[in-house]
């Protein structure tokens, strides 16, 4: 049963605080001792761990379905790839818990991995994007989620998941400068009651990402905000990366030239894919990486 083997935090949903950490592998560093420590000590009940294609390549293993995030271009826009070796998403009910979770992680990672980026995320206004629109409404139900997010079978694969992680930076002043009807049309839902617009334009976000066209994904995105910049850490899990990628290509106008209105007020600044290994008895199962 794949649910029993999943990293539980994937299905559990987000808490008040999060931190998205990405690491590169130090040149000429052997990742195996750190991975063996992670297999033994990483607690998947408060964090999610993903393996990127550079790490799989360094280990000389092939994970079926894992690939590097592609750089994509569309009419007037570009979507960058910033693929890293390792991704860890920490979650906690408050800032203190997040601090403790990060501290517990430090000694596990060792000097084999070098921190590329650490961005704190938070639940805004009960689950809204910083634009004020509810995010996650059309997510799969709790019953549907395992079928959408988890790999169903395969030795060392059952219960694992693939994730697309992409940071978007919003121009909120620009977004807010538009009348609410224009904003609703960009999103494809009414801000006042979150109802989907029947006559939403083809450029609206919900039309571009219509899951009846692409198939479903399990979104676990969270807002982030610094003093100057702010936006959404987009995080979506799937049994395959193909649905996320088709959705993103449709947003970028790569499929039919129609660009998602999201690009009018936000732009992607990072993009990477990871494979989230399964668990066994509450610990990471890294046998597929040759770590036992
Ligand atoms: C600036 C970045 C983004 C923002 C602010 C954003 C926000 C939203 C909002 C407000 C909704 C409507 C409510 C809901 O069903 O959740 C939505 C729907 C959705 N978004 Fe995004 N999103 C962003 C990027 C992305 C990306 C990069 C993808 C995938 C590549 C994506 C995939 C989806 C999907 C699949 C839906 C549901 C569509 C449906 O109704 O079937 N979003 N998003």
C-alpha cells in the first residue's frame, strides 16, 4: 500500500511555518555518508526530502521518471532552471519549531552538501496566496491525493513522489493597481467568494492549468516574503513530473502561444525537480540510491 510508504508530510498539508532548503553537492565530495545518516536519522514527520538529478548522477543511479528541470521560453518570457542536488522542506507550527527542525538537520547534512538557498515560507490568511486569492481550492481530496501524488509500485519506488519546486516573485503593487474584475479574470476565480468564473478568459490561470486537460497534481505551495521581495514558493507533487511540466508549458504559452496572466504580475526565479524517496518504518528508504 503506497500511502504507508509515503513521506507523511507530503500528504499531511502545510503548517504555519515552512522553510525551503536547497543544497548543491560539494565537488569531489562523497554524498554516501551523509545520505546514510539521513536514512537513519531524518524524521519525515516534520520534513520532506527530495533527491535531484545531479545527486542521482553523482551516485551513478537512475531513478525512473527523474530528470532535471528544463528551462522554458514562451512569447516574451523565460522560465529558469536552477536544478540542485538536494531539497529539504521543513515544516513547523511556529518559528521556534522551525528553528529546532533546522538545527536537528544540520549535523545530518555534513559538509558533503553546501547550502544553496534557504527561504522561509508561511501560511498567509488561512491558505491564500499573497494576492489574497485562496490557493489550493481545486486540489485533489484527501481520498484522491495518494493516487495523484504517489508512485503506485516498483521496488524502492512504491510510495515515493516527484515534486516540482518553483519560486515566483510577485509585483503586488502592480497586481493591486488593477480593478478587482481584472484581477479576477487573471486568476479565473472571484476574489469575493472564490467561485470559478464561468466565462474566464483563456489567459486566466485556472484555464491555463485546467486539470481536466493536464491531469491532477497535489499543490502544497506557501507564500514567502522578505523586506523587498515577496511571492509564492510553488510546490506540487505527482506520481510523475509530466503533469506539472505540461501545466507549466501551457502557462508559458509553449503549447499554443497563450500566456498565463500570472506572468503579468509574477515571474519565476527558480525551478527544480526532485524525487522524494519512500519510507519504511518511519525512516527514509534510500535503497534505490544504493544506501541501506
Ligand atoms: C505566481 C504563481 C502562482 C500563483 C499565485 C497561483 C495561484 C493559484 C490560484 C489562486 C488558484 C485557484 C484556486 C485553486 O484551485 O487553487 C490556482 C490554481 C491552480 N494552479 Fe496555480 N498559482 C501559481 C503558479 C502555478 C504553477 C507554476 C502551476 C503549475 C505548473 C500551477 C497550477 C495550478 C493548478 C493545477 C490549479 C488548479 C486548476 C484547476 O482549477 O483545475 N499554479 N493557482
